[in-house]
């Protein structure tokens, strides 16, 4: 007995977070543990022999709460309840009570034990939660433009706000307790849409829903909203659902009208078609953003220049709306015009930057510009704050083509860098706007998905590669506009329409023989006698310039490109290299350069550029009848 009493005393004294004490049948405190002293503030000597009424509030004493608790305990009933208590210093706390009768070994009632735990923090939190729930209920009831109602796990409607009555026409007493499938149109009920909505919400916690719904009078409206799943805090099971919906029928009609107009306008700004270039395959895609009806500022472009090179661009104008579309048109035309005069990507970006700064100082544009030269199998490019392009070969190896630079409109005269790479047969180039990568909500992940998709293109046939990229990266589309331009090199098709010769200009006989071969290569159907004579003179002047001015390696590479609308003569030497733009006014008093001026006068276009590796590349677009091309 003494061992059991000692163990009981030890356990009671160790409960320092709980007040545990005993009360006699007359209401006198007869025991007091350390937890009681900590909770109420009384020492054992201060409370033993005193009435337990001192721990009750004045209000509870006035209403007879101590006497009721005492009589209930002495009747042999075990009770649990919560109430306010008073400490020695007069402060109050909310206590959770357990009261149990106390008997001796012979079954004689000695009084009762009382266990009290301070639960003030939990009580206050519950009161705040109750206040919040009440405020939320009032808020929900006051929302007239949105239907907000709760649904049991099996689909039965539990609550119904004023907005739901306004939208669907049912009063709360007509619809609460009914299955929410009653709000669906017949064909959706047949298709199992109500049950699917609940399954989707249970799987994803929240789902966005847009569908036609039915009112009480049978009329239909387009509903847009959300279905949220409610879970039990402890078990995690489904407690029910909350549905929020509003009528967007009128908005949808206006949205579709504006979206149709915007898409039509955007298509007018984009190129009407991609160039038909022997040796290059093109494909492109433009998709307006899914959540915005306004015109976007994304574009792609590809155009064959007069000398046979190809300009390719992609870009994104900040902002949306009509101004963004206008800027797209302005920038594209500037780029096309400058590239026809000077096929230099950095110069193209600089010209667009100056024009944009003057005309639209509050707008900036990211862009990527490239020039493809089939004769040399090269690509030179420059970027203005745009995501890098990707280039993959037939084996699926991918490299990024881009360099850090400020966008157009923010460059303030800082010239961008030019990079150059050699192209091989089967190389695939992919340009895109950031709507593709940002749609994943993780730009790094989006960037990597594009890279992986581009790597797969090398082993695939040329069947809508731009759509393949989009579906591989963002199969569900993007909230922002997406522009994608793809290009693949197919040099076999180009070379079938090209002659390539090499000649030592120091060998007069070889040079004369080469001139005859050049003359004979000109199609009679495309060149009149006078055109052929002018072309032969141009050839002679270009080769003669090498003989007169080049010191060192006298060899030249001659390329005759018949692949385009006009025949282009290329002459590449190994001298010091220089630039010549035929459109610049020549110095009529200069002793040098008259031969180049003569060439410019006899050709449709003529330029000379210095090669990075040394030497010069002359491009002469020969005059002749433009062939009629079918298909």
C-alpha cells in the first residue's frame, strides 16, 4: 500500500504542466501538486485547508458553479468541462478541467480529484477561428456576382449563397440537399461531367472549370470558375468541395470577337509566307496567348536577299495591344531594308535601335538576327537581349547561338557583337520567343526542354518541326504568345544548281578558259546576248582586280549560283580584304575603284566584304531576265 501511495505521489508531483489536487466533501483543498502551484500561483501552505472556491471567477461563484461541481463529483459522476479560472494574482486563464470522485480502499468517498490544464492559447485561437468563419460566412453571403456553394463528397449541395441564387435561380431551400448535377446541362450529365469534376478536384485539390450550365428556368449560360477540394485536418480525407462560378457569357462573346480581330491583325503583321530557297527548308508557328485577347508583340521572319543570302529574325516587343503590333511591323521592315543594303546582323540591330529610340522611346525589343550564306555555308548572327537560338546536327548534338547584349531601344549606340559558324548538311536551326520557355513557369526547365526537343529534330523527317517543338515543350499551350522559326540545311539541293571553280590568276590560259566556261554557264533563256556580254565583262573585271591588286596567293574561288531568281557571281580572293558598297557614291575623281564602279553599273547588285580569315568576297547579282517559276 505504501509503495503504491509513493508511486502515485511521485507521478502527481511530476506533472508540472497540470494542476492536480484533491478536495474534501466540504470543498476544502487537501492536496496540491507542483503543477497546481505553477498554474494558480498558490504555494501548498497557502492553499491547503482553504475552500477550492478561490480558483473560480466571481461570476461563477455568484451562479453557484463551485457548489454544482462539488455535488456532481460527490454523486459519483466523472465530468470534463472548460471554464475561466482565477490565479492568486487575480489574472484569469481558460482551463480544461477533469473532475473525478476519490474513494479509499474500503470504498468510502473521500472527496474528489481535480485536474486543470491551462488552455488559454487554444481557446483564443478557436475564438479567432470562429470569428473568422463568421466573417467569411457573412462575406460569402454578401457576394452577389459570384455563386459560392459547398458540396458534400458524394455531390450533395450543403450551402448556397445569394450569388448562387441570383445566378442559377434556385432559393437555398429548393437546392440545398440536392445533387449538384442538377445545375448541369443534360448532355454533360449524360457524359458524366459532374462526377468527373469531383474526381478531378480530389486529384488536384483545385481545378479551373469553364462549361455551359443550366438555370432553374432551363436557360443556359457559360460559367467560369473553380472547384476546390476541402480535406480533413487530421485524416486527410475528402471533407467536401467549394465551387465558385460566375457568368461569362457576354464576356466570352466580346473576348472571342477581340481575339479573332487580334489574331487576324497579328497574322497580317507576320510574313505571308516563308521563302522558297533551294538548300534550305523552313517551318514556322505563331500561337497567340491562351488568356489574352490583345495583339502580341512576337514575330518571326525569313526573307531571301537579292544576292542570294537569307535574313532570318525573331523577336518580342514589350507590351501588348495595337502599339506592340505596329512596332513589330516597323522593326521587321527596317531589318529587311537594312539587310538588303548591308547584310550585317549587328548593323541591322543598330539601325532598328536608332529608329525605335526616336519613334518609340518607351518601347524596347528583344531580337535575334542571322544571315545565312549558302555559297559559303555559313551563318553569321547577333542578338539583342533575346533567348539564344539552338543549332543541332544530324546526330542530335546541340549548341546554343547567342551572346549577352542589350535589347533594341536600350543600346544607346553600343554596337552588338557578330558571331559566325559553318553549317553542315542536315543542320537544324530553331529560333523562338520567351513565351515558349516561360510557359513552364521555370525558365531554366523550359530552356532545357527546348534543347531536348531540338536534339530530337535531327533524326526526324521535316514534318511540322515548329509544332513538334511547341508540343514537346508546352503541350497544353502558353498564356503568352509563342513564335517559333525552324530552318534545316539541305546543301545537296543547292549544289545541283551551283558551279564551283578555282583558278590561278597567274596562269593566263587558265583564266581565259575559266572565262569561257563562265560565259557558257549562263542560260540562254535567261540572258540576252547583251546581258551575257555584260556578265562576261563583270567576270573579267573581278578576276582582273585580283591580278592587279593581290600580292601573294593569286588563286581565286569562283562560284556561280543559279538557284535563285537571279544568277549571282561570287569571287573570293586571298588578299588583305576590303569592303565595298556599290550604293555609296563613288569619288569620280579617284584613280582607283573605277573598275568596281563599272561592275556596279553593269549588275543588279554588287558588294564586296572582307572575310574574317583574310581576303575578300565579291558578290555580283547579274542582270538578266527573271525566270518565270511555277509552283
